[in-house]
């Protein structure tokens, strides 16, 4: 089987799904932004992941960085695969921080390899970020060998065959090509859970629960074994605003609050809840709790919701929206960052400019994560050169530093 082509196809199919999803997230956030009057991320609104993908290859990022294992082999040793960012790099802020902190390594490598320095406009950075964000959470490169083990250790094999291998109580999971898409997988797992639960109970098997990457690995096994048609999958544009309606309509809100609004029977699914990072994991998350949820539903006379068409993608888009954006930064802490990281030394206490660097006061109100990344690409090398002359270390950020700094730079305290 041409597993590479399949991988590539799946990658782009998934990228397309999430590109649309992201677009909607961005629109939705646009609305919220106006409500909250929080400008910190406003420039991201224009981000287009497709365009961003083009920027990524046009500007030569792909020379050093692979994306999900593709590309990035130039010269002495690879830079990080940008689809495989560490888990904690989930939000925009964290992505920009990682890039900023590694900038000097990157410039050095570019110098060593005599690559042309990429000049990026602010729009290009915006699109690039949309792209980088997108690919990180659709990259579901599981381990199919481990997935095969999961398939038997979780007891799926007791009822399901894959390409004829296994039991025939349930359908052969390699026969339904649409199951290869994470959204559909999540949806079908949910929809079929009641019948499976009944049978699982009859067989006195435990309810299989999934941890970490188990569900992703399992899906990756199913994808690999699925020789079926790979073309013509319907790509679902996900609409998180509609997802929010579904959350109400399907009665989730009867038991779950989101940031305090809604029922108290199940856990609050808002900001403080740790959400799995991948679509498939999110499916697994709901699956794990399915029997308990269902039982309470029965006792309350709530019908167990089924999902059709675009409902699950929309719901998942909504559950992600809650977690995508960083909390706004803190002006006071940002003031400290500005001084501690040496910005004040070159740009002046109030951004009025100084010996080391130009005035930045006039940019007040325009700072955002994207603007910071743009600054890094556009002005970073000169800043770095100046810092080296003056024996100032390259300022590195941790945790919420960048968000706080941005809040400060936009405040009347600058
Ligand atoms: C000449 C090679 C090279 C090129 C070209 C390059 N980078 Fe990098 N990049 C690096 C190195 C080296 C690092 C730091 C170490 C690492 O992450 O592997 C890095 C780090 C990063 C990081 C931080 C990753 C993390 O979480 O640690 C991001 C994000 C990034 N680069 C984005 C880009 C983008 C976007 C472009 C194109 C505009 C680009 N890079 C072009 C070599 C390169
Ligand atoms: C006790 C038997 C049993 C076990 C164990 C079981 N299933 Fe099922 N499964 C079924 C049956 C029966 C159906 C069809 C249910 C229906 O029609 O609603 C099904 C349906 C499905 C579907 C939908 C298939 C489609 O083509 O739409 C998926 C996906 C699935 N199961 C995955 C799994 C996974 C993954 C496991 C292991 C964690 C598992 N099942 C464990 C019996 C089982
Ligand atoms: C009748 C009440 C009820 C309804 C309706 C309900 N849930 Fe739940 N849900 C629960 C309970 C209770 C738990 C915790 C179960 C446990 O502890 O295992 C839970 C757990 C979860 C979890 C895991 C949370 C965690 O802390 O790990 C997710 C995700 C979830 N539900 C999503 C949904 C979605 C989406 C819907 C709507 C389609 C929904 N729930 C409908 C009661 C409900
Ligand atoms: C060693 C001195 C130095 C330090 C430290 C320094 N900068 Fe700079 N900065 C400069 C110089 C020099 C430029 C102009 C570079 C150029 O012309 O491309 C600059 C440019 C900028 C710009 C772009 C201004 C414009 O007109 O678009 C911003 C924004 C900025 N710096 C913010 C910061 C922040 C925030 C920090 C702290 C994290 C910082 N700088 C730390 C020297 C420094």
C-alpha cells in the first residue's frame, strides 16, 4: 500500500478540515474581541492557513523544518518538525514564545548555511501563524503498531475485525473509509457507544478507556489497514458558533457548565479544564466517560444525543475555541518583563527610545503576538547584533511573559 501517499492525503484532508475550522474560530473570536475590547490578538483575525502554508514554503522555512515528517533535511542536522511541537506549545502565545526564544539559533543556522534571510510582512506572519497553529493539532501521526496492540488489549478485537482478522459481532473497521477521518471516527464512536456498551456488559468485559495517545495510535492502525477509497471524502467546514448551539440543543449544557454557565452534574468544560490536544483524543475523552454520562442521562430522562453530518466537527470546534486563546496579559507583570529582559535598556523606560534602540511608543495599541513575531523576523537580527555588542543576552520568555509584555506595551504605562 502506498502508505506515504495515504499519509500525505490524510494530512491534507485533515489540514483542509482544520483550516476551515480555524477560519471559523477566527471569525468567532473576532466577535468576542469586539465584545471584550481586547486587541492583543486582533491581527490574527486575518490569518489564512492556506496562505500561511505557501509562505512557509516560499520563505524557505521548509528547508530546515519538516512538517509531519515531510521536508526539512537541509544541511547539518534538522531543526524541529513544526507539526510536532511539544504539548505545552498549544496557544498562539506559546508558539510565538518558542520561535522568539530560538531566534538566535535559527539565525546562526541560516548564516552557516548561507541562506537568504526571510523577510516577512505582518500579513505573512499572520498567515504563517494560522498555518503553524493548524498543522499542530491535525498532526495525528500515531503509531500503528502500537495501535494494533491497543486494538486487542482494549477488547475491540473481541467484536471487530480489521481486514477480516478478528470477530464479527460489530462491523469490520477497515471497511468504512470515512472512519479514517478523526472527526468521523469520534462521531461514530459516540453514536455506537450505547449498543457497544450493552454488548460489552453482556460479555462481562470492562469498559475500555483510552489514555494519552492510545486512541490516536488505534486510529492510525485503522487508517493503515484501510485500503478503501481515499478520494472524495467530504471535507467538513466546522462552525464553532453552531457547535455552541449543539452543545445546548443536545443537552450537554444541562450537565456541563462552560466557565460557570450551565449545569453542575458533570465537570465544567471551560478554561480550567485540561482538554486533549488532538481531535481523536477528544473523541476518546468523551468515549471514556460515556457509560457514566449515559446512565445519568437515562435517570434524568434525557435522550442520548446522536450526531449526524457536521454536528460532531462543529461541537469539537466549539470545545477547542474555549481553550485556544490565551488569557489577556497582566500590565504590571509586563512592566517587570520589559525591564528585566532588557527592553527598557535599549528602548527607554517608556519606550521613548534610547541609545540602544528606536522609540516604540508610537506602536502602543498595535502590539499583538503576531506583531511580536513580526518584530522578531523583521528587526530581530539587528536587535541581536546590538545586544551582542552591548553584552546583553537575547531576551528569552517564559510562561506568560509574552502576553504580559504585550499587555504592558499596549497600556498607558508605556
Ligand atoms: C536555516 C535553518 C532554519 C530556517 C530556514 C528556519 N528555521 Fe526555524 N529554527 C531553526 C533552528 C535551528 C531552531 C531552534 C532549534 C529547533 O527548534 O530545532 C528553530 C526554531 C524555530 C521555532 C521554535 C520551535 C520550538 O518550539 O522550539 C519555530 C516556531 C520556527 N523555528 C519557525 C520557523 C519559520 C516560521 C521559518 C521560516 C520563516 C523558519 N523557522 C526558518 C532553523 C531554521
Ligand atoms: C462487545 C462488542 C464490541 C466491542 C468490545 C467493541 N465494539 Fe465497536 N461496535 C460493536 C457493534 C455491535 C457495533 C455496531 C453498533 C451499532 O450498530 O450501533 C460497533 C460499532 C463500532 C464503530 C462504528 C463502525 C462504523 O462503521 O460506523 C466503531 C468505530 C467501533 N465500533 C469501534 C470500536 C473500538 C475502537 C472498540 C475497542 C475500544 C470497540 N468498537 C469495541 C461492538 C463492539
Ligand atoms: C446527564 C448529564 C450529562 C450530559 C447530558 C452530558 N454529560 Fe458529559 N459528563 C457527565 C458526567 C457526570 C461526566 C463525568 C463522568 C465521569 O466522571 O466519568 C461527564 C464527562 C464528560 C467529559 C469528560 C470530562 C472530564 O473531566 O474528563 C466530556 C468531554 C463530556 N462529558 C462532554 C459532553 C458532551 C460534549 C455532551 C453533550 C453531547 C455531554 N457531555 C453530555 C454528564 C453529562
Ligand atoms: C540591545 C538593544 C535592544 C534590546 C535589548 C531590545 N531591542 Fe528592540 N530594537 C533594537 C534595535 C536596534 C531595533 C531596530 C532594529 C532595526 O532597525 O531593524 C529594535 C527594534 C524593535 C522593534 C521594532 C520597532 C519598529 O519601529 O517597528 C520593537 C517592537 C522592539 N524592538 C521591541 C523590543 C522588545 C519588546 C524588547 C525586549 C523583549 C526589545 N526590543 C529588546 C534594540 C534592542
